C-alpha cells in the first residue's frame, strides 16, 4: 500500500479526490489530509507519507514553498491544480506528475502507477530540486530539464541541448559537450515543453536549438548546418514556420 496524504484548500476537492482514489486506485491508503501548507507541513512531518497529492495555490503560501521548507523531500508528489501555466511547464521539466482539475480517472490511475514505480527508486529529491531551481530563476525560460534514460534521470541545462533526433518512441539528445543521450521520451513530448522562441521542430525527426545554428542553406525545404558540424534537413512543411522566427 502507498501511504498517501491529500493537501488542498477546498474540502469538496479533497472529498472528490478521496472517492476517486478509493474506487479506482486500490494501491492507495489515505492516511491524512490538510487544507493549507501550515497544517500540511505538520501532517507530512508527523505521518512520513510515501505520496502527497498537493494543490498548488493555497492559503498561507503555495506548494513550492511547502516543498522548499521540507527539503530534502523523501516522498513522491503529484500536483493537482486548476491552472495550466508556467508552473506546469516547470513540473514537466522536472519529470514530476500533475493533474488538472477536474481530475480525469485514467490520468489519475496513470499518475498513481508511475508514482508507485518511482517510490522504489527514491530519486525524488533531485526532481524537486530541479523544479524549485526552475521556479526561482528570473528569466521566463526554464533553465534545467530532467531527461529520463534507461538508467535513471539525467538533469541538464536546457541551453546545452544542441539538437534532438527521433528514434521511434525514444529521442537521442545531442549535447554541447558532445554527449549523446538516449531518452525514453518522444520528440513530440520535447516539442510540447521546449520554449518555442529558442527551439524549432524543423522536421518530423529533428528539433534544433537556434543558438547552435551555423548556417541555413536554401532549397525546397533547405538544410541547417549546426555548430557541431551536423547537417539537418528542413521539411517543406516546416520551412516557413522556421524561417519566420528570424524575420
């Protein structure tokens, strides 16, 4: 059983989530609840849960302040929020899970299953640290991203990504230091989280970092020469969107 706490400032939301967990997630054992970060912190310290469902915006502060106060964090976190905003992107970058209200049953079951698998690995602290770091920087562009590999998570600076290549359900990430990292995440998932201003999907198989472009060669779609010497094809369908970023 996964010893679980729910922290949310809306009693109706707590009750709704409790009922969904009891009905659809038999691995979950709800051991306590809290309605703000003050009582939430006390409950966590007292109960030592495996998993916390955590609302983001609450009285007396938000979820990220609570996690910062509890650092190092030794429990899994699933954020629950009504807002799809910058904080959500930071959560994605950190390889953490979130659910949008109203909670979808299949997404809830998937998040609980992934949490159950991650509880065994005990690497939550590095993910929380990455999340808090991204939220603390003053720039609007997130700074670090967690790359899920076969061996675990690799945390890298986003500005060090040079280009990315799709290989089925995996992606090869080519880094500024010449590393080539195989990541268990699709190129579409990277396209959804990487900042539009800095990265372009120029082909079904490639995403490039604008900072490392050396030259664009004209053609039907054209080709891009990267700083590491790689030549990348631009599809005709992506050409206009890519070039429009440099007008």
